């Protein structure tokens, strides 16, 4: 048996999650010796029609061409793994979903030339996804763990514990309790290594919501810290506005 073939595909995104592969450094050389990377345009390998064991997909579905491409990738991939906020929840560009059909006119001088869908949606809204790696961007460690599991025949999994657990394990001081900052840690999933809290910054939720969370309590907490309703909404909506858990914000405020 040959090496497992993998591909990395880009949709509407900033390329930050693809850079997580390059940030592996020497580990990327090791990875390239364990798998066959057949398509990764940013690294120079171009074979978008290739059949693969694993397809990593970055970016949201934002254009008619995106819809056609993702269906083809799903058909040619044994496993499809989405990487990053855009692919898992629609990303920052999903903020346009709340503007209705008038968003093109507000951004472009000649909107009639813009070939795009009215909404930005995650990959899972259109095809079956086998695993989601959350983050904005994801970390290189997440990639290593997933590929390592696959090579050992282990079904990979993504974390669904809160960021607060990472803070406790790393010894980070709680910015919400100690500094009264509107930290999103209690409703955000771990995966980033609690980078911001470890440097004294409050979490802004880049790794997305945990599956079960108490949005209402978090909203009341932020209001108690003095945040106005639009400031609370911005905290929840900045990166993962399209996730069902954060869309419930209206109910919490209602």
C-alpha cells in the first residue's frame, strides 16, 4: 500500500489556516514523508480533481462556483475535514448574512459584476463533513494531531471542552474574574492553547462555541461588566455569527 493521499483546498477565506501547514516547519518535511500531498496550490502542487484519502478544506461557500467545486471534492474524498472559522461556520464574511440582499450595493460601486451568493455558509451546509477543526486560524498542532491519528488508524476527534479548561491547565490568570474583562472563554471551545488569556488578553471566541453553552448567563455577565447591547452582540457575532449557538443571542436578549 502506498502513502495516503491528501489534498488542501481553498474557498472564500484569507489563507490563514493553510499557513498552519507551513508553520509546521520541520514537521512539515516529516509529514510530507508520511503522506502524499497531491493538491495544495499554495505549496505548488495542483491537482484539484485527484481522488484522495483526506481532503482539508479552508473557506466558506460564497459563490456559485464554490457550490459546484465542493460537491466534486466530496465525491473524490474518503474523508473531508474542514479547517478554520470560514469553513466551519461561514467566518467573518457570514456577517453579510444579516444585511439581506443589499450588502453588495453597500460595498461595491458596480455590484452587477459581482458573482456571489447572497449568503456565506459553512461547508457542512452543503456536503457531509467528517471532522471540523475550529479556529481563526487553526493551529499547526491541530493538524499534526489529526494526521497522526489517521496514520495510526485512530478516528480523530476535535475538542469540545471550554477554553477555561485550557486556561486552568496552563496556569493562565482568569481575565474575566481578575480583570473584569468580557472574556468569551466560558462559551468558547478549546484548541488555540489559550494564547490570549496567557498574555493577559480576554478571549474573543476565535475557536467557536462549544456544543452546549449558557448564552443567556454570558450575556448577563457582560451586561454586568458595563457592555452595551451592541457591544455584547459584537462579542458573539464577530467571527462565528452563523453558528446556531451564537445565533440564539436574540433569544437571550429578548
